[in-house]
């Protein structure tokens, strides 16, 4: 991957000059709470206009009020509901964005929204396992839908949220990790025997989605570089993780409120600290395409941000390419703008559109 020098440790928001992001537009999925809310505050404090998404307009309205309190003059806050688990909703959102913002830049896309270790297996209207749809497939399709704006904006970036837990993905090699031998990793139970075997493993599903976020980032960056569409004036793709931060994700695991509160207040670092790797990935000039950004403290769980080392399997070229292929087939995402052979997102394959039994 193309790369330049990275800055040292102890990087914080003061590294981005006040007002330096004026005129930039940032889209943040899952921006109504947790990391998304905190990073939106950071962006508007530097002058950027942000558009945040969430499934609930009520939560978006409350978040927008909070974000505006941090905004510099000229920074704006926009909201739009989006359900990333629905491929139809993602297509509609992307069409709306292209139509309503055709004459405006899109400087940064932060694919942040996610759920974690949902207690019971749930299948979406498209037939995908819920964590796969929300954490990965929805973002894969959304990124494709917003490519016209991203590629038309000088120095744009895509930031995909991962987790240090990506390294807990099961399997000894790339095929074992993602179960590509069945060419259908998105309906998997997450059991060690593969998608057609064993009981639903909620944590393994979460681990896989976060491994996929890095593989997606690196394959997209590779394709951009091959097509000459990356570099300082092009589009750069980066993945980031917050370490162990108080993000609100523990609520989706079914953990009791008192236990989650103790974990978030006594063990985890603050959401504002967890948001710094995202800001670094999106705005630090020295960031390398394909890089994995996270805290630099012990075991990359906390601290100020900088480049981290992802699990070696996240650099496996066969996994990167195969994941891209099956993701295009599953969602119908159109990445032809950067030169690869993809199918139109307007008419997804029947296999992806039809619901699968749980």
C-alpha cells in the first residue's frame, strides 16, 4: 500500500488546527451516540460540516443539538435516518445523497455504525445474519453508492471501523477465518465448524465483521492504487479502532446495565479518547492508505492514537480479493468507478435479495 511517514505518539485533536476543516463535509454512520457522536463533535469543532445517520430520527435530533454546541462558525450539522441492515434502505440513502448533494464534496466517509454480539441469531430482510449486515455489508454497499462524490473530492478518505477483537477470529488461515470454502460467509452461525455447522456464536460473528472491515479497507486501497485513484489528491482508505472504550456497544450484547456501567466507567477509556483514532485516520496528513489506526497504549487497548499492527491474516491477499468478490455478489455493489468489474447496485442478485430461513 502507498505510504508516507506517520506522526509520533501523543497525537490529539490539537494537532488539527481550529477552522482547518472548514468547507469539508463528513458523513458518519451511527452518529447519534458513542464514538460516532464524539467524533462528530470533534469534526465540527474544527469547522467541518457533518451529516450523521442513525435508525432513529428522534435520537438524531438529540445528537444534533449536542453536536451543534461544539460547532465553529460555518460548521453545519445534518441528519438522515439510515438502517444499514437493510440493503434497500442503503441504496435509497445513497441515491438520496447523490441527488441532494450532487454539487457538494464528500471529504470523509466514516463507516462507524455497528452492533456487538447480539445474543440470538437474527436474519435480515435480505437473508443476512444481522451483525454481518449492519457492521459490514451495509457499509460495503454504502461506500460504493457514495463513490461518485468521494472520487470527485480532492484528498477524500474512507474510514472503516474495526476492533482489536478482529484478531480473535477463528481459523488458522484465510479460508478458515471467513469460511470461503462455501462462498457464503454472510449467513454463517459463527461456529468453528463453518456456516452450516454448530450453534450461533455471537462473538465469533462480531470478530469476523471486524476482520472483514480491515480486509475491505486494504482491498479497496489496493484497487484504488492500481487504478491511480489514490494518493494525496485521490481517495485513501484507512481502518481504525477505538481500543477498549466506553462506546455503548455493550448494550447490544444483552449485558446487564450495572455490569456494563462498571465496565465502561472503571475499565474502558472514555468515548472521547476512543474517537481520536477515527479523527487521526480521517484528518492526519501522514496517514498511509490501508493503515490500521488505534491507541498506542498497552496492547493497543487505550491511549493516544497512531498506526497499529493488525493480525497477519488481515493482510492476506487471497482473503482480501475473495471477500471483495463475494461481497459484490451478495450486495450488488457497483465499484466500477475505480475500475473493477462489479454489477449494478440497482438490481441486486436474487440470492442476495431473497430472505433466507433462519
